[in-house]
């Protein structure tokens, strides 16, 4: 199974945040519940969970990059050299 890209993951997180904002605004527009709003209490717990999932995704991407570099060392060194030359020329001006 293919892992979602970092951009896809961020877009999904943004959509989820918007959905939570919309549900909060509709809950605020309705009758206010002093202690019964379970969804409001669960939101702070979702942030560390989502950040953990994002961290896992980034770690997976780094592991795949490391495996790719180990499998193709000449291409990795060539790419690093080319990137170094480009950065050097951009910063020299």
C-alpha cells in the first residue's frame, strides 16, 4: 500500500481542522452544553495523535530516501554535488 505524500497528509489535516471549526460553530449556534460537549474535550487529544501520525509519515519518507540512496550511491553523490554547485552559485551573488 502506498503511503500518502506529505502534501496530501497536510491537505487532509487542513480539511479536518476546517470540519472541526464548522462543527464547533454549529454547536455554538445551537444550545450550549456546560459539561456535555464530548467533541470539545477530545480535540486536544487529537492534535498529538495527528502530529504523531505526521511524524511517522515523515520518518517513513526519510527511511525510503535512505534506502534509495543506499541502493544508488553514485546517483546520490552526483545529486548532492549538483545541489552543492547550485547553492554555491546562488549564494555567490
